[in-house]
C-alpha cells in the first residue's frame, strides 16, 4: 500500500513537472533560425531584433581551399548558406530573403596565432552552431574560439572566448556581398575605430548606392593595432611588402584615416585561457557621429548578456501576438519560425535622434516616429502587409507613413526601396494595393490625400515622364502592354507580367477612389483593371503575349519560362504561373474559360500536373481561388494542407524557395491559422482549414476594440481536415470569403471539421 502511494505520488509529481515545463516554454523556444538557410530561401541564422537595422550574421560564402565556392561564382544573395562550411567573419547589417546580393559587409573575424589578414587563409571550418531569436553562437575549429553575437536595434554585441595565447580581431572592409567598393577607417583611440563603407548597386541599378557609417569598440586595450591595405603587384617594391601577408601591406605606425577598396583594421591581444573580449558596433546611414550616438544610447557599457536577454524579450513580445493550441511540436516550430521571418523586414532606418537619409537625396531628414526601409513591395504587397495590418497595426501605419513620405521627398512611391534609394526591381505599382488595403481595413492615421495624389500620378502620367509605369501608353490606349514595348532589365521582355501588376494596382485604386468619393475615377480605374482579357487565348486556355498589332505571340508554349526562367512576356515564370493572377475578377476569368466548371478543372490541372510553383508570388494564392465557387471550397482546404505538408518543414530547406522578405512565411502563417487575403486591395479573407485546434490572435485593442480573435477547429479525429460547417460570432456562416470587418467583429470563428 505504501509502495503504491509512493508510485502514485511519483506519477503525480512527474505529471506536474511535465505540465510546468510545457507551461514555461516560450514562443521563442519554437523558433529555429536555421529554417530557410538553404534551398535558395536565403534567410540567415544571425542575430537581429524585430525590424532591427542591425543584424550580425555568419559569413560563409567566400572561397577557400577547404571547399570550392565563392560569392561571385554563383548568385549568392545571402551571407550564409547552410551547406557551406568556411567562415570568414560576421557581417553587420544584412538582408534576409532577397534575390539579389547586397549589404553583408563590415566583416569582423577573431583569430589566434600570427597575424594573417588574407581571408583565404584566416577563414576556418566551424562547428557547434546554435541560434535563437536575437542570438547566434559558433565554434571556430581552427582557433578553438567560441563566438557569440547579439544585437540591439542599431548596434551589435559580440563576445569572443579565446584560448590562451595571441589573439587577433580583424575588421575587413573590402569583402562583402555588395558589388560596390570603397571604404574608410580611422583610429579614434586604442579601443575605438570609426569609418564608412560604400554599398549599393542592388539588382543592376548602378546608381542606387549609399554609405554605411560605423563606430566599433572593444572592452580590452590591444597590445598592438594597425591597418592593412591590399595592393597590386609592383616590380621593385617588394621591400615595402609584409613578408607574411603577401599583397596585403600592413600599416603599424600610421594613426590617421585610411581609405581604399580593400582595406581593414586589426587589433592584437595576449589572452589567458577562456578570456572573453567583447566588441560593439554601432551603425548609421547618416553619419559617423550618429553611429556613435546610436551605440552610446543603446549600449551604455559592455554587457553582452544584457543585450542578449533584451533581444530575446523583444522577440517574445513580438511573437506572442498569436497563441496556438494543438498541432505537433514540428508544426509549432514551423509556424513560429515563419512568424519570426515575417518580422525581420522592413527595417527601422532612423537613428536614435530621428535622423535618416532622405529618399533619393544627399540630405538628412528627421522623424518623430519610425522611418522604415527595405520595401520589397512586389513580393510583400500580396500578404505581408496584410499580416502587419492585422497583427501589428501600429507598425503598418508607420510603414505606410514612410512610403508616403518617400513620395513627398522625391515624387514617386517606392517599388523596391533600399536605404533611401529606389532600385526599380520587379514590376508593377505595388504601393497602391498596400496602402489601399490598409485604409479599407480601418487604419487611417496617415495622409491618404497625398497617397491618392501619388497613385493617380503613376496611373495616368504618360510613359516618357512615368518612372513607375514607363510602358503605360499602350496600356491605356490598347488595354495591354505589347511585346517589345519595354524591357525592364537584362532578362528581356516582361510585358504580360507588367500589365498584370498594373491591373491589380488599378483595381485597388478604384476601390480607394470609391471610398474617397471619387466615383468617376473609380469607374475609370476599374475599367482599366479588366484589360487582362486582351491577353486571354482560347486556343491555349491561358494568358498569351500580344504584339502591338493585336496578334498573339507565335509559336507559343504556356509551359515555357517555368523554374524562374524568363519566357517572352513573363518575368521569372510561365504563362501557367500568371494566368490566374487576376484575383480581382476571378468570376470574369471563369467566364472567359467557359464557365465555373472549366475554370475549376483548369485550375486543378495546375496542381495535378506540377504547373504550380510554391515559390513564385503571382501564383501563391492559386489554391484559394477554388473557394470563389460554391461546392468547390474543399479543394482549397485540400491543396493548402498538401502544400504546407510538402514544402514547409522544420529543416534548413524548409521553405520552398526565396523567402522574399517574409512573403513565403506570410503565406504560411495565414494558411496555418486558417485565413488568407487572396486579393490585394480587397479587405477580405478566404477561410481554409487551420492546422491548429485553436488559434488566438491577440489584436491591439487601440485599433481593434473587440480584442482577441479566436479560430477554433472542432475535429472528431486528427484526420478531419475538411470544413463541414462554420459559425462566426455564434451565427451560422455560409460563405468562405468574409470581410476584414466581419472577422474582427465576429471575435470567434468556429469550424466543425470532418474527414
């Protein structure tokens, strides 16, 4: 009896321990920053805070004898790739999930032994990687150094634990992901240096350049320090070369600034076993003085653990906006990592004093709020900003204000803006659906009058004066963009892709015009949005490029251009990737195709025959289009769940392709909670089967007074993933597409599930 009592008490204690452990697990414990670090997803595992300017990222894409790769031998667009194994430093201020290489400079590298400033030889294999929100750690095998990095919004905190003996800290200002060159570094004191580095030329734009300013400090006085500079081979001057460093000339008795294309600064130390040296770096895009002020303000002293703890808490507060119940541990990791990825970009740009670089200017502005940068709008207008509007409305308002201020500063809304420069990457007029969607969902604390002025300008200005829509003339006169009218970049003609983006922008603009009482404008822009019909080919059942004389492109294969190659008329995709991208007129497209059954059959063919690309933005909403047709909604639920299970995992290759600044992850977050905004500029959602049994969205009561929104799935068993019936706010719901206002006011969406 006593034995049974003890066993019972042991069981109760064990159960309580398990319950306590589960209860104490934080949402940040589910985030795995290594997800999406291969398969061309181009995410990084480095340290960053939510929408932070600073990121500290391991850099492993430069060549070595250890493994044959080089950042210039293929199109590396991230500083880190999971399958690479040769680390040459930590980059400061990087991009996450972009398709063109940029940033990834200010490379800081700890080493031991004799000084060597050539990255080909000072780089090393590494092991024991660990990463969590706001923190990254790794062991450098060659040197037995433990590296730990963290970040504040504008500064880095780094801690290097050295073995006994000689240690070095190297700041390489020559290498990086950027195609630009040129830097300056200056010794301020024995423990502090400052400087700047030129960046830019993103995605071929040779004029989209800008400097990054920095101040770096260490918490231990080095026994020696100096500069290096890479020099071309010159006959007769071998005596001026450092014998141990070949083409790298060392400057050990020079104390002013040094400038050049391939320069750096080194510090040398004598360390005891296990001695830790901390490094800080503050950055700014306006001045060295502001970089120093950012550093002084955000890190009053050297305290790596304090920075790491604060960074993690920032992420905990950020990700706690959603609580999920049910689902597997792997599904939670996938979900919260996706939510984490959506909150990296856009990034805060202004310094702690409010200074920021004015758009397309050499002047400095000042703001009282947050000025954002890194607007990958061709991607993010489809779902990320809708996610911000729902879950982070205050941030979304600041992002919209930033976009409107950019128009005020230089006369155009952003398309793909990067640190105050427009790169003109990809197609369309994407600011229109972003701001329209935000406004129609009730967030209105921004200058909509100026926004509308900007939209009307880009939608009506003749092509010779229209930077946003240079091929607008035939679009307005013919209703479509002909082949050969305008080639945006080296990839060639993208006429159909251009026009489709204009159609969705004009649809959104018609919705905004109507909301503002501009009914004539609303009619005009809505009519323009229907021009996609000009591209429809009955012969192929797809959209098809047309010449200026109205004839279709011949010969034509709608499968050409798949796998992100370019076919005439289409940018990084095939006709199948673009044909259904008219979300504002799904029923109209169905009529062109011969009716609802023909539409559904053709759309299902896209999935059955592998014509769908899960990493291509124009077709990522395809599975939701079935729900426009009564009785076919089950197809949406089936395909969405199949795509989640097939393409999204908790492994490094767990994102199906380029993350595109949070777009792929936004698709996943919405899809896993059971709603999706499939038509940009239309304040509505399509309902699908959630992955989790219960999802609670903790909405900001300042913007959404009704508070939490709860989505509950009642399942007789785990295989029940098809919606049988629905209630919203306790009332029966018969439609699978509902407005934002309905959803918010309903508070409780309950789904009865079946097999």
